[in-house]
């Protein structure tokens, strides 16, 4: 059954796959609250040791509670997810790291401008990439004009 991106259900399914993925578990611990911003919508995932939990849609003002935000346009999210689906993992131009380095403005930030918390994006990048690479297992349909909660 296809899952719509962006939606809490899509991120919940991705978290469930990661929680059962032995490869993801081998990357080590990941301790961070991450907000994913898709247009005018935001989704929270709390990563605790080797588990992704507390996956839900949040109002944009709650992104302040995240260690960092991954902020891509809907078209960028779609391109990354489609690339992951086509290759089984993100290709060179669609990794979180390459998207961040190639962008005029970084794709990650901390709302309160706490550099230590924002730096977790780089510290946990391999685990985060493996988390998103699991999107290759999801049947995804895109609703880019989705409205906010």
C-alpha cells in the first residue's frame, strides 16, 4: 500500500524499518531530536540510542525543540526519495551531506542558533543517511501541495 509523502505515517513507516534494520543498528548510537521541514509542514523524530521514536507531525513553532532541522523544499525531498528508491540508497548528488554542502544555505540548522546542537547533523550523518536510505523500501506517492496541521 503506497504511503503519502509528506505525512506522519510515511515517517513512522520509515522509523519502523530503521528500528528493524541491522545495518542501521551497526552505525552506533544516535541521540538527537530531529525535525524534518517539508514546505510548510514539519515532522519530529526522536532518535534514542538505536531507536527512532516519537514520530509525529508538529506545528512549525515546535521545531525550536529539535536539536536540528533538515529543511528541504518539497521538490528536493521528492528528488532525494526518488533517487533512493531508484538506487537502493542515495546517490552522490542526493545524500544529506552533498545536499547540505551544495546548497547556497545549509539544509540543516538549529532554530535557536545553538551551534552545538546543530552540529549533531554532521556527527550523526551516517546514521541519518542510513535512516533515509531505508526509504527505498517504501512505496511512496508525493503530495507536494499538502497543507499544514
